[in-house]
């Protein structure tokens, strides 16, 4: 048997030219990151926003690691954790690799408040857990605390919070010791009865508030105070038999939560005043490089206004508990914190109003920063309204295309996995098909030949490097994107339409007809138009759109957006 030599085919002239342009011998590997492949402007926005958010997240993680004790469960194998800021030192991974770094959001470097809320009354829980107050941990901007408390004590609270209030043992509710009749009455108070009383007697009341200079510090406090030092839940520190005691269990849980907050803020005050070398990488302004980076922040101590911690004790706590907690905090401060007067004490009432400790002098919360006021103003801009509508329309177009491309057999398999009968499965499947085809997204432009030619010209350019936002976006081109029901045009909902000068709202179908915006364009062309329009706005308003993406943190409570209780 003769052996056959295997030879490698010579690359074609096209491949040789590509390798020559790339300047290497592995064209497949380098084509993935080729400079000839343009990146969409919307993706560039996402990349920039994610880098800026990561800068804040890295700082928060370093602060958490500094305040977390080293695990000693495995003797001989434990060591202090690595700090992310060390990668930016000389010889670090970021410095050697040429990592692209962005500044953190400016909104993160204004005062933020950590709050611990408690229910005024006990809450009924499932069998096996005694009735006790419920707690909420959260972080908000300092000037938003009053509105946050009002939102929690209203019908606009999160669904999980409303469910907790439904199970509260209200003082005017039915007593659990009444056994008259064969069927005992329900102990649940209707929501319509207790909602009206929350404005006078709030049920979610602040137990502690801690205001610090930046958002990473506040998020660190919230993360560490939600459990014991090593992440153990509070109830796990109590014996299983003692958890069944109706009188002692709620009091012990409350004491542990108060003690944990004290431990965290004392440790934080110590490192802010220079204990253990301080916190590497901490910033006080979004343009700072970070402490210890190229020796920054080492020549002078931390400014007094930045390291000051404002502590508010809820007036709903018993007098003896407030006095004992404040005295213990002062005693431990003298012993554990190297600085002088690191804490500013206040008393916070049930509505969030704070007063100086030991007096009746009311102290107002700080005002909103210029950065957040700028973000709030951007929400009212007409161009941002169009960008939001285009993003929604693009998602609806994509969903409709996916539903159209999905075979009917695949939709049937989703129903075959359950235990329903064949007739019920067919009914459910028909109902789903009807729901998917119930609404159609259509785009309308002005009823003129010039408008149609202009729309066709807009979608012809494919090369993203040739987009000229200053020319196309300035041209008057009225259009509307409408959700139309299958049974007729009546009841159509505009996703985007020009503003009606009389009402200031988006024009309805009747008003669009008066404006002459009645010519329907094909769906494929409409989707290209929407995508192109998004890229143009991403080129023109790059900085503003990045600011809107990072303007609101997903870990912070805002008056118009509360997160589920944790």
C-alpha cells in the first residue's frame, strides 16, 4: 500500500490580499476584530454605558471587600481578596493590556441615603413562622427619601409590598381569638379600607437612615447590613426552638438588625478616617482616577464633608432603645474610630422629616443635583420622545417577525407538554394565534410622491460610516407608527406621531388624516427606516443618550420607580 502525500492548497489571490492588508498570517482570527467592520452607533452607546457602569460597580466591590472580614474557614488557604483597583496600578492587568476605561456616572457622586423600614404592626406569615414586623432595605438619593416613603405608604407601592400590607394584623381587624359560628370570619382587611389611613398613619416607618457622600458607599452599606458579617441570615443565628417564641423572636431580630447597622457604619467611619490605610480606589468625584492610582489622594486626608456620616434614628423606636443605641454608638466611636466626630445624629419621624438630635430643630434634606436635573429635563425633549418611540417600534417589529417566522408546529409543542386535553390545547393554541395577530404595527408617511421618494432614499444607505445625521434629521419628514387591530382601523394606538398643537399629545388617527399622514409603507421598509433613524440619533446625541442609560441605577429607589421589597 503506497502512501499518499497530503499537501495544503495554496490560498487564493483574494485571501492573500486580505492577509497582506491585515499584516499577519492568521486571517480568520484577525477578521473578527477587523477595523473594516463598522460598529453600529447604538452598540457603541451600549459599550460606553456598560464601561461607565462597570467603573462604579468595581469601586463598590472594592469598598465591600475592604469592609468584609477575611474568611478563616480553611486554615492555611485563606488570604485577603484581590482588589479590582490593583489592576490599574503600574504593572497591573489593565495597565499592561491597554484596557479601555471610562469615567463612572456623575450621578453616583452625590449624597445617597440608606434606609431601613419597618412595619408598624405585625405581619401574618405562613405556618411555621411567628407573626412579626417586616423590613425593607433600600437606597435612594437624599432628597428623594420623603417621596419614597409616601410611595411605599400608598396604593402605588410595589406588588410585594402591597401583599405584605394585605397580611398585616391591623388593629381594627378581626381578632384571631373569635370562634363564633361554624365558619370563622376572614382576618384579612380589604385593601380599600387601610389604603385611606396610610396618609395619616403610615405603616412603613423608618427605623434607621444613613446618609453618605456617594452612591457606592450607600450601596455597600445596604449590601452588608442585609445579613450578618459572613452573609448568614439573621434568623439563622437563633435556635429553631426560640424562633417559635412570639415575644422574644421579633425583639431579637430587631436588635440584631440595629446592631449590624452599627457595626457596618463604625467600620466604614474607621476606614474613611484612615484606619488600615483607607479604601483604595475610592472616588469623591466622577473625574477622579481613584485613591492610590499613581499616588492620588495619599498626600491629604479625606475631606471632612466627604467622610461625615449622617445617622437618623426613627422616632417610632422606644425611647429607651433610641437612647441606648446612640450612647453605645458614641462609646464605640471613641474606642474604634481614629477621627473626631465622624457621625452627625438626627431623629427621623414616621414621615421622613428629620430633626437634630435632642432638639426640635428641623433639618431639611439636600436638593437635587444639577446632573439629575439635567437628566429629568432630557426626558421632556421632543427628540428623546422620538428615540424612545423608535426603540419600542423596533422591538415590536422584531417580535412580529419572530412570531411570523416561527412554525405553527413549534407553537403546538408548547401546549403538548401540559396535561390539558386535545380540545383545550386547540382552544389555547387558537387563542394564542389570535392574540399574536390581533395587533399589527404599521408606519404612515405624508401622502405625497416626494415623501415616498425621500423615504426610499433614506433606507438605501447601508454603510454606517456614511451616515450624516446633521443633514437628514434636520429635514422635515413627518411620520407616524401605529398599532392597528386586525378587525379595523378603529381603536388604533399610536406608538409615535407628531404632537397635536391643540392638546400637546400625540395626534390620533383623525388628526393624522388632517395632517395628510395617511400613506402606508411596507413593513420591511418601515423597519429599515426605524433602524436607520435610531443610528442617526445615536450619532448626533451620543453623550446625551449615554447619560440617559446611566442616569438611573437599577439598585436605587426613585420616586417614579420602586423596586420589590427585599
